[in-house]
């Protein structure tokens, strides 16, 4: 059976050239970068080379602005908590968006428990916030704005530059989570105008377990972990040398091939959108149709549930993901899908397909053939359907007792 | 994460559909939770002669619906009322813990369909 991996926003395979680089630093050059002897110096050289590779890729003016971290999530925590605590004499207000990854949202929620105030900006139907919304939310207590560059679930790209202009004018530190955008679309810290930016290795054909934080020189920040003097005391702990080497190589390769690859994947993306929207009725394209990541396709199919779709596609060898409650491990469907105004019922029918280097036109064709019968089969099995409001079914026994507005579901239900 | 039995019932669900002029029909669940199950019955001489389901939900929701129809078919009304959600899950050789609450409603749907049948009988 054909195997098609369409889940590159979840993770990517490690590029063989990256793996080859890394291997040397596991078996041969195993020294601790903090050691002064030749073994240590060899490892140090590799770490600093990777730092330069990251700095070059994102347009940082100095290597000293790059710190490696354990994961993208850890880098987000470092950026947000580090700024929050270093600046709490100035204020306690943080602005973020409803689109953020849980690494940012839950970090902000924790800060709220610790006495900070957090404004979570609502999204438009495409999943964006505007610079005006940010400007309106700023108070004299605002110390940090954290808005993601591109969304993992719906692929939408945020107007980071416009937001950074607002942040800069008001002298507020601005962080962007660029985990999904680095290596896929241009990411330059000066062009974006950000003070902090975070990224991850395994989304760009590097290894899992490595992330990085960019912090502009002069940004008021303090560490969140305490220990040795590694990473200029920003992130203590012996460096994951192989992981760092892998991230360096991966980001270099990803940025080198970015434009050609983006064009190729965008073509696949637009073909899938066009054909699926034409062939399958009651389908909603989620996220922005154009202002989105090149290899990112996301839909909601009405009347059916995401996990069932995922399982059936999996049986055809196609790996995708969904924002339904059943796939998130909670009872709630994706917070991003409900934040763009979809009802929970519709959000349960979400499907995300993220393409990458290993995908071909044949993969796209295979998917386009496999999908419609699966949707049809699940819809035939579903009690929901066009003209059949679940609440209006004569046989429905449950809706009599817990009635709600037809169609529009309130946020606090269940 | 699912047992072979669950995957079998998900891949080849038994008794999918809706009986026209059913003697009893029941629906449980809520679209906002991501699970709705609807069961329709045909009853003759107090025995479930035909049973069909329609389900909106995840793999576990489909599999439990399919399983409950298989368990109830040919049973007397009293026997069918004894079927519990737990028994359905056991017949499927278990469900992931997270699915025990949200997607294990098939016996409730069966019960709702039987109650609807009984109500019609008494009317």
C-alpha cells in the first residue's frame, strides 16, 4: 500500500544530511562544550557553528542573540516568562491571541495564576488579529506582546510586521512563536521587527528535542532556569550538542531551498483546495485562503467527525491530523477552530493536511482519490445531514431536556 | 490505541442505516460533544427483529454503535434492556480510558429506542 505522510506540521523526518552531521557528535566528538581540552573544543566549535547558522537563517545581527533550548515549548516559556518576570516592576499586562499554540497560551495562563493579567485577543474568521486590536489592548501596564507568526492548525500567517510597529512605537517587548513558519516562509527578525522569536528543530527536518530562542540585544529579560553558565546563562545545562548541530544544519538547508519548495507546495495546496471544495459539498476551508503556509491545507467537513476520517485515511496509508476532541485527548475540539467562529459540531469535523519535502504530485492525486469516498461513507453513517438539524429530529430524545439555540452552540456547553 | 475488535467494527460496521417506519427510535449525544448515536428498531413478539444505527462520532462511537446492534439483535426487549455501556465496551475488548465517557453511549441509544417503542405501545 502507498504510504503518504501529510503531517509535517506535527513533525518531519530528519534530513539524511542532518542525521549524518549529528551522528559524528554522538559517537566521535562527544566532548562537553564546556571542557577546555581538545574534545571539548571540538564540541564547542560545532555548537557555535550551529548558532551562526541559526543567526544567519533568521537575520540576527549577532550570534549572541541566539540561545538553544530543549524544545520549542521550552523556548516559548523562556521567552515569555523571562520577559514577564524581568519587567514586572514596569507592569504585569501581557497581550496574546486566541490562535496561539498551547505552549504560549498555557504559559500565559500560568502567569495569570502568578498575578499577571493576560489579554487574549479574539480572531477574525481567518484566524488573524490586527495591529489595531493590539494597539487598542495596550495599557500602561503592558510589558509583553506575544503573537505567533503562522498558525499550526489553520496555517494562517499573522501580520507580524504591522503588530511590531505598534509594539515598537509603544516601547513594548514583542515575541513571536515562529515554530511553524521558520524554513517555510521568509523569517527575518529585523523585517518582522520582533524582539524575541522562538523556533524548533523537528518541524524543519531536524531532530526532536531541540529549540532555539532569538533575543534582540538590549531586551530586558531574565532566565527561568538556574544552573551552570551555558548559553550565556540563558539556558543552563549541558548542551545537546548533536541536537544543536542538527538544528543548525536543518535551518540552513530549509532556508536555502525555501522559495522553490514553497512554490511547489503552494501549488499542491491550491490544487487540493480547489478540487476538494468542488467535489465535496458542505466543506469549509479553514484559515486564510492565501495568507497561509505553503504546504498547509485545512478543512472542516460537516456532519462527520475528524477521528473517523483520520482512521479511514490511515487505513489507506495517508497520515493527516484533526482538531476534533477525540484526537486532542480532551473533550473539547480545537480552541483555534472555535475561536474563528466555527461551532463545536463543525470543529469536530476538521482535517489538517501538511505537506513537505517528501511529498509528490502523486501523493496529492492519491489523496484526492481516497478522500471523497471516505467522506461519503461517513456521511452515510451519520445521523446529521443537510436539512436535518439534530435538534429538530422528531426522534431526538436528548435535546428536549438540554435545549440550546439551534445551530449556534454557546461556548460553555459541556 | 484501539483493539482489533474495535477496528473491525469501525471498518466493517454492522447494521448501519435507519429503519423506515421503525417501531422505536432513540438518539443520544450532542453534536457539540462530537458524538451522536441514533438507533431504530423493529420489534415482533417482544423480540428485536431488526436494528440499525447511524452515528456521528469517532472510531469508538462507531464501533460501540455497531456492537450494540449486534448484541441486541434477536434479544427480547427485557434482555436488550440489560445491555450496559460497560458490557458493550467489554465485548469490544476494551476502549481507551478517554473514550469510556464521551463515546460509550451506544447502550443509552438502544435504551432510548426501546423506551420510545414502549411509549408507542402504551399509547
